[in-house]
């Protein structure tokens, strides 16, 4: 899958250091349920056992790669798939050094196309911390509609913060 500046690819065993860098960065933990670092062994087992089948594993993670340099710039994934209701959550993380270059937006467009055009999903959902204004703008720009706000939903640095709940419906299903 390709966009102007990025493409998405499946996980490879050589991604272990990159994934450990992402997963073990406490700055990203508030957007996941991670509370302790992953070990190299745990990550190796994950890479060995994943088959990238969204409908079997209920999740699909892809690496975002910058075309010109070939560098991994982030990850994007579907998770918590509900195959009967044809919906999944979507998440994206772009390393700080590659942010504000539209890589996240391009990767999201590719995943939205995959979800609706190839996988037949009806809706995508995302939760975004209200203080994460960059993500709020990104998802709204791509057509996600704010459906609600979860109050005191995430605890970080001694404080609770709220989260917005966004949804994107595949209007071609109508």
C-alpha cells in the first residue's frame, strides 16, 4: 500500500528493535494499555506468532515506512475487531522526529481505504486524549466525527484526563 511519501508493510522479524523503541517509550503508554516495558523475548514471541490476519487475531499492525529513506517512521494498527458488526478501532504512532510531515495522515488514509474497500468494514473508531490536539485535528481532518467524551478516562503524571471518542462510517455501505 502506497501514498505519496509513505507505504505500509507487514511486520518483519528485523522490526524488533523498532517495535521495542515504540512500545517501551512511556510517552506513548497513555494511548495504549501498556504500563510496563516489554522484554525482547516477549516481542520476539509476538513477531513469531503473529500472522497478520485481522479476522483471526482481531488486530493488524503495519509499519509506516518513508519511501525516500526506507526508514520506519511509525506504526498503524486495527485492533478490537468486531467482525459481526464490521468495526475496528484504529491507532497510529509516528516517531517524534517524523511528526508534522503528513506521514500519519497518509498512513491513516491507506488504512481507511484498506478497511472500507478491501476488508469490508463498516466503521472505524478511535479514542484520543483531549489534550492531544494534533491527533484531534488529524482525525477530524480525515472525516472522523466526535461521538462523545469520556471523563477522567486516562491517568498520567498524577492527573486524570478526558478522551474523545471518534467514529468514521463507511458511507458506501448505504
